[in-house]
C-alpha cells in the first residue's frame, strides 16, 4: 500500500520540479506568415536587461524574424519601437514599423554585410549625389536648383573642409581624393547600429550630403525630402499634383528618412548631454 | 525676442507631439501614464532653454522632437491616403462589363 503512494509522491515531485517558473521566451513562428496577422497582444512595454532594452508584447518578449532576442542599445529607441507596436490597430502592418525593421536588420544581418560592405554602399552614392547633378533646362529650374541646393552644398564644403563641385553633364563629377577620404572617415565613425540607419536614409534620399545635413541637424527631414524631390516638385507645380501618387510618395519618404535619422541619433554614442540649468536673473 | 520664438516653437512641438501620441496610442489608458509620454515630458523638462544664452543642445533636442513628430505624422497621413484611395481589384467579368462586353462562354 505504501509503495504506490511513494512512487506517486515521487512522480508528482519530479513533475513539479520540471515545471519551474521560467521567463516565457516563446519563439513566434506564426508571426511571420505571409497572411494578415491579427494584433495578438494588448500592450507593448520595454524592460532593461544588462544595459540593453527589450520590448515585451504583453508578457512575451519580442523576437527578430530569425528568432534572436530583440535588443536595442537605447531607451528612447525602445520606447519608440514599443509605440510602433502599440499603434497597430487590428492587424499588424509591418510596412509601417520602420524602426523595428531597422533594428531587425542590425540584429539579424540577413545579407551578411560587413561594415566595409555597408560603408562602400554608402560611398557609392557620393558620386551620384542628387544635389550635384544640375539640369540646364528649363532656365527656371536651373535657378531653382541653384537657389535650393547651393546653400546646402556650401554648408557641406565649409563644415567638412572638402571640395565638391556640381556637374551639368551625365558623367559623374570628379571626386577629389581628399573628399572621399574625409567622407569615408565620417561614415566609418558611426557605430554598427547608426551605420545601418544612415545607409537606409542615404538610400531613400539618394544623397549623402542631404543625409549628413539631417544628422548634423542642419536640415529638417521635411526640407531634406523636399530638396531630394526638387525636380518632381518643380514638375508638379507646373502640371499639377496627384494626391494618391505624389503625396503618398512624400509621406512614405518622410517617414522612412525620419526613422533613419532617429535611428542614427538614438544609437550614436554621443548621447550624453549636459543639462543646462535655468537662469532667472543672469546678465 | 528670439528666445520667445523658441519657447513658442517648443510649446507648439509639445502640443503636436501630444496630439500625435494621443491618436496613435492605446485608448484605454491615460496618455499621461504611458512611459513614452513620460519620457517626452522629461526631455522637455530637462532641456529647458536658458533665457540668455543660445543653447546648441536645445536646438538639437528640438530637432529630434520634430523628426519624431514628422515620422508619426507622415505615417498617419500615408495610412489615411491609402485608406482613402483604396480599391479592390476588379474581377475579369467586371472589367469586361465596364466597356460593355461579356466574357465568352464555353460550350461543353
């Protein structure tokens, strides 16, 4: 009579030992089906873990598409990503979640790119930079280009101490070696995270100079997107604006470039700011 | 004078950010309780501009705020436009009917 009781107790004890409370790290394969995914959580929040910030959807940890743990190095970035997840209504629209996508790219590195690859990709845009290519006709457009693009070019030249000229031909302009070196150094100075964001911004704007102006806080995102689309802007002023094409293009570009700029800013190491106190009667 | 303008810009940014957050965030809880809003409010509090000196730091934080606002607004507007101009793809029969044609029938 006693023996079965003992084995029973033993069994129960081993079972309870197995089911120890663990943090639930379930890998969501179903998240990445091609069909529409319903919003399966109520609230997204952030937690800090050994200097990294993670995002929790309800109680479950967010993961990247390949199953890695989702971690970001900065708190405002994590908060913004949690907001992205929170702002989803009934279905998950991944195409609207730029910050999440950028973070996933850094964490997974799906195309196995090294730092050198990314930097080379960015530098590629230097000789085909948008604001260097001037169209000679119509005259009005040439004036507009001079008016809008030249100040940015001037700032770029003076602030980085480089020479770079615009061109009116189809051939790419001659890039002096010094310029290339300076820009390579500048781009290389970004850490891995900021580099991916920077490259995304350059890709969308098709211009390094405009992206540098954004990251150096010289231009707002709206203005930079306007400058990148100057020709389209000129044409729509003459021929009219098509809302479902041009406006959609503007807003999509703005959201992508803004996400890239925020990514670069929040992931850069110079986040330490000294707080200025408020003076009341200082002269 | 320039400082007053800056303060006004700051107030405007704060108002617009709050509005965007209200639209996108969870309607169940109060905006004030969310950690995101607390972070934004803290940033505004910490980086209050001095009345006399021109702070480069202040500009920088404002630009970040403006960039975030730009992202939220652009996402919302592009979504609105997508909804506004959304159409379902027509079936072949409907497309044919547009020009007054009918699909050929197959006799078995």
